[in-house]
């Protein structure tokens, strides 16, 4: 967790695990009822928004919002319960930002996406990706399908370790994805899945570029320590 050596002995892995299972539980067990109450209030608000979006835009809209907002919040409150002295969620968020754990969270999402890609490939061997208005088959089609989980694993690992090379791998991946999605729009039209993928890719890319110093700075620090 990139905590100073003196802080590791005071952290609470049990608190983090309990809150990962049930939000606020680790804080309650550790004796922080006020922080637990705020966690439950924020979680309840996010749940209401998710339900409202699902009622208006359909289940997929609610699920998508949950992936973008509830999942990060769930991890945040678990990390809050793990800290030596749990503070408010805003203070925890600032600590997460300072230590680059937001990029590590993105890394975890990429690894999870890689597992989903592998499952889809194995469960639907007849499915072919749309690549610049074509759907390659044979060996070429397999290579295009396999490159997705491979790149997701590489980016996920690089983000988890805060490596600078992961930034360049991601930008290459994002550039190809944006160009491919744009061409597929022209050929196949604006399907809902294509639009969601395109908007998500733009948003993630903007965030990664915004946080690029986190990857560069950490890599430079590691190089200095090795030298």
C-alpha cells in the first residue's frame, strides 16, 4: 500500500477485508461508528442514483453507473477501513490520489476485463471482432481477438505497478481503439454498445493522460532507488 514502514504495523487488514465484504463493517468492528455512518449514507445515495438511472435508461444504464461509481466507492471505503487511523472519505480519497491507488484501481479493472475477454473468446469461438469495417477470420481473426486480453493484462499489470511504459502501451491501445470505433461507426452505424465503448474509452483516456505524472514520477523514483 506504499505506507511508511512504521505505519504498516498499525494497519488493519481485517478491517479492510470486512468492509470489502460489507461496506462499513470493518469501520464498525474497529470502533469508528461515525465514519461507518457516512459510508452507509454515501452508499445509499449511490444506490438511489443507480436505481433511478436503471428505471429511466434501463438496467444497462444502472449497471454501467455502478461499475463507474459504486465499485470505486466500495474499494475506497475498504481502504479507509484498512488505514491505521480511518478518516473521512474525502481525506481517504486525497490519500488514494497522492499514492496513485486510483491508477492501481484502473489496473485491476483492466485485469478483470482481460478475464472477461478470455471467457467471451472461449465461450463464443465463432464470434469475430469488427476491425476497420471488416471481420477477419482464420488465424488473423484469432490474433485480433487474442490481442485484446493480452493488452489488457499488460496495461493492468503496468498500472498496478505504476510503470511508465504502461502509459505508452495504453495510449497505443486507446489510439487504435478510437480509430477502429470511428471507422466502424461509418460502416455499421451507431449501435448502443459501440457508443458506450467509444465514450468510455474517451473518458478513460482523458483520465489516464490527466494522471500520467503519477506513472512517470513513480517510475523515476524506482530508477533512482535502483541506481
